[in-house]
């Protein structure tokens, strides 16, 4: 399992949580944040929300990105019930929304990245199963 990157967490976590909480609250889906190392946000509708920032996503979603990667280690969150995943752009003005029901074993792949050139297990979710949402 990849080593926890505290610097990246501190740089992005609160910013991402605030953006998604603001969006959900504005739609009447009021939220709480629990820091229990589980999903980041719980809505009053008994839905959990996990958020992250993809800092390499600026401006438009690149057309050659045909999928969204959710770390496989997030599988444990699915045991809590209904979980939604949010991947935000660098400035938290847009998000890609993924319903947790799409995180199935058929989509698990080892994908190399800058932190782990040998690869890390991810859910490789096809972009057509996601929804792009403007947060501003």
C-alpha cells in the first residue's frame, strides 16, 4: 500500500472538503465532516462522500483522459453503505462525480504514476460512468 503523503493531504484535504460541502449544502443535502480516517463527509441522507483533488487537472478535462482513477485502498469505504466519490480540479471549481456502485473488481488495474512508477491498484472508472459538475 502506498505511504501516506501528509504534505499532499494538508495542502488539499480541507479545500476539497469545503468545496463539496458547499455544493451539497447549497442543494439541500446538509453535511458533517468526521475525521475518523473513513470517508470525508457524511450527508444527512446517510450518504458518505470521499473527496480528492487532481492537481494536474486544470481548465477543461483533457479529452485523452478516458477514465478516472480511484485508489483501490478506498474499497473499505464501500462497507459503510452508499459512498460517492468526487475528484476535483486544481482550483475546486469543477468535479467529476462517481457513484460508488461503479467501484467493482472488473475495473481494478495496476496503474503507474509519478509517486509509484511500478504502479498502484486503482479502480479505473470509464468517464462515461461519471458526471462532471460545476461547483461555482
